[in-house]
C-alpha cells in the first residue's frame, strides 16, 4: 500500500481517524474483534499514536497492537 491508498494528494490531511474507516472497510468489511469496538475508529487501534520524548506521530505499520508497545504489533515476527 502507498500513501494514496488512504490519503488524497489533492485534499488537506484529514485528522479525524474515523474518516478513514470507509477505506479500511473496503477490504475488511467482515472484520471480527475480540473486544467491543463501538465508536472506535479502525486507525485508533490498528495505527496507534506513538509518543517518544518530543516526537508524536501515527504508526503507519497497520497491525494489531497490545498495551505493551504502540510500535510493535503483537503478531510481529522476530527479526532474523
């Protein structure tokens, strides 16, 4: 996936995470979750915010994250 899969290069950046749910659901319409997600945008969990000292950004490594780390998905394979 490239940036333009979710972001329009001709429109201002939309900071409302829920605005991207329609794009997620184009491929993941039947997604099943183990926890209640009502009112939660897909990107809030699958692209969590990262805060490192004075640096704040949205993790663009789409995955399933636990509370341990907003940088490494729980199903990540160890580096070889």
